């Protein structure tokens, strides 16, 4: 009638042998994670929980991991995990990044379950491209260490040096939509059985079902962080420290300006200040502090951006002081608002929408897309009359344009031929029997 209790330190004997195709695990992965390669397992563990011994090895050969949504991709992954008297040792780990950089690692896991499997793992990155997306590329050197019991709270420490990064700003940002809470009712039982409970995966630390290391990682970049797009060309430096837990990181420091300009319809604004700051308060939304100036006729225009990255505030000012719409009109057209033509007033409104970066294409872009042409612009001729220019590509390298003004004989037809990626031949002819030809050179840095 007594209660049967297991021994305080039971003996364990387990083994695993076989070959696995990593493709089979893709259905179990979340999001866009994808694995390929082969895993050979011939491993046995035996002994007591506080004194286990390993034999054999686990070998990963010519594997790959990719997540195109995040922009991560590693190829040529080879690893060997070998069992020894009291531990499993990572004797080989190497992976290749898209630019040919390397990630290597080594370390050991002590086979002591009662102590939480103490682990010491070192990861080194050498010229490794860790982000590869259309809007961002990042290349780093890194030295990271994971040290401590993986079933409790190991420490992840080290340093990351950003050798080069390029962030490309898209021409238009998606509109912000509210998040609508959804409650599912009458979910079929077969689907409900597949859904994890609401708090699944939220537990951390001992017994929480996941490794949640304590972080202390320094991120540095003396420069070469470039931000390009929508007329901007900036170089930034970085000095940051990541603290807290992996489940709730805190960031201190931020990004600062090395130099940069913004081209806005023929006017060049020079950045005097551009700071992106984190304050270690647990929020991952940085504070912005940006100031740029442009000398214009009779005034110096100033553009400032403040607030958070989620809710930035854009402001135009000048010296001597003028209203914001007046400053923007002079930036865009070089004239006061009272001197704008109706077409320029439309462009002013369209430019304000473009600068805000939300809501998709502007007025002219929507018209251009509706009528199915490649180029549409509204301008002004030398006499102050309005002009409309439309263009369409007849091939990938040839663009034909037609411009028509309000005055007699103001029509023109032009052809642009891209001879190379950097050289463009331009010709046009007018209804007044005048013609022009030229070659345009362009380079993007």
C-alpha cells in the first residue's frame, strides 16, 4: 500500500542511429524557414543524470538554411557533434554566407541534466553577409559566446562589428492599417487540435520550454552604414549595446551621422544631424532627431524630423521665418505659393503626400498607372505655360516621350536609349522644327 517513488538519480540509457533528410522538417518549421541537407546520427548516451557519458557522433553535411522574408541564407553548412566521456563536443561547425563570408563555431555541452546541461559555445563570423534582402544588406564580423546551463539562463555575450550595411528606402511605403482583434468561433475540431495553446512558447527559463539567454552584446560600426533612396544618401555610424533577456531585449545607444544629403527636385539639403537613439527602456522603437538645411534664394530652408520611428513628425522652417507651406513651395519650385500655377499647386500637394511616405502612390502615379504609361509629369515652359509629358517604353532600353504645352508649336517628341547601365542617348524634335541630341552619364554610389 506504499507509494512507489523513482530513484533520486536514476540511470539513463538511450541511443539514436539513422539518416535524416532535413527537407522533412520544413513542414514543422514556422514562417519561411527552409532546411536542406542530410543528418547522420549514431549517438548513444548512458549513465546517471548527473554523470552521463556520450558515444558516437552527429554529422551534418552540406546543409543549407534560408528565410527569404528575413533575408537570412546560409549554405555549405557542415557540423560534427561528437560524444565523449562526459560531454557532447561541437568539433566542427562552418557555414557560408551569400557573399562568400564564413561563420564558424566550436564548443561543448556537459552531460549533466541536474545542472541544466552546462554549455560553452563560441561563434565567429568573418565578413559574413547576415542580411540579404532587396531593401537591406548587412555584412559583419562577430565573436559571440553562449556560456551557462541551457535549461536555465545562459549568458550570450560578445561583440558585433558592422563592416558594411546598405539600407534602401522604398519609393513608397505601405499605408498603416489598424490591427483588428479576431476571435475564432466554431473552429472545426481537427483544426483546433493543431493550434497551440495561447501561451505556448511564452514560458522561458527553467521549465519554460525554451532557451532565454541573458544578453550583453556590443554592436559597433565606425561608418559605412549607408541609407539610400527617395533622394537620400547618408552614411551613419553605430554604437549600441543589447542587454536584457532574448525574450525582452533592451537596447542602449544608437546611430549617428557621418555625412549625407537629400536631393529634393533639384535642391540639395545637407544633413547637419541625424541621430537614431535607443534608451534601454525595453521599447524597440527608436527616437529620431534629424536636421537638414538647404540654401535657397533669400532664405535658408530647414527640414527636421523628430519623434519615434513609428510616429515621426516632419517640419519645415526657414531663416528668415516663413510658414511651412511657403518653405516647401520654395524648396520644390523656387517660388512663393502665391506664384504657383494650378499644376504646380497639384504637384505641391502630391509632393507632400510623397514625403509623408504613406498611402501608396501619389496623384500623378495613380493617373499614370490608370492609363498604362511609364512616365507622366507636369511642368512649365520658359513662358510660364503648363506642359504635360508622357512616356512609354517600346523595349526595355528605349523610352519614347511626348510633351505638349499650351502654346502653338509647343509639342515635342523625344527618344531615350540606354546604351549601357551608365550611358543614355537622348534626342528630341519639336513641332517648331528644332531638334536636340545629347548623351547623359549616370552613376549610383
